[in-house]
């Protein structure tokens, strides 16, 4: 009798856990879709976002300087030499 009750309680706990996980798995895609739609609305709406054909990135950066070696001295603890890139422009064009 105790064994049957224990087995029933175990099956009930496994079923409850499975239903909980199933519910959470179904909610995650909906939350992601709501997040994406909210971001699109903040940018002017879905149609406006889909109308974008070119993205241009303007900025600055640094690159490792490799002429004559990469470090200030031959020591393995020496600092890396860097060269500044004050004007960086990159563009990405999409076609449909």
C-alpha cells in the first residue's frame, strides 16, 4: 500500500514538473517575440525597420602595431604597441 502511494506521488510530481517545464518553454518564444516587436516599435515600426537597406557604422578604434614586432621590448611581460584609428567607417548593404 505504501509503495503504491509513493509511486503515485512520484508520478504526480514528475507530471507536475513536466507540465511546468512545458509551460515555461512555450512562454519563452512569446517573450522573445514581444521584446523584438517592442524594439521595432521603438525604432518607428516593423515596416520602417524592414525598409533599411544600408547600415553605416562610424567610430574609432585601435589596432595592434606589428611593424618591428608587437611589443615594446623583448620581455614577455612587455606592453603591446597600438596604433590609433581615429576615423573608422564601415557599411553593410543588404539586398532583397
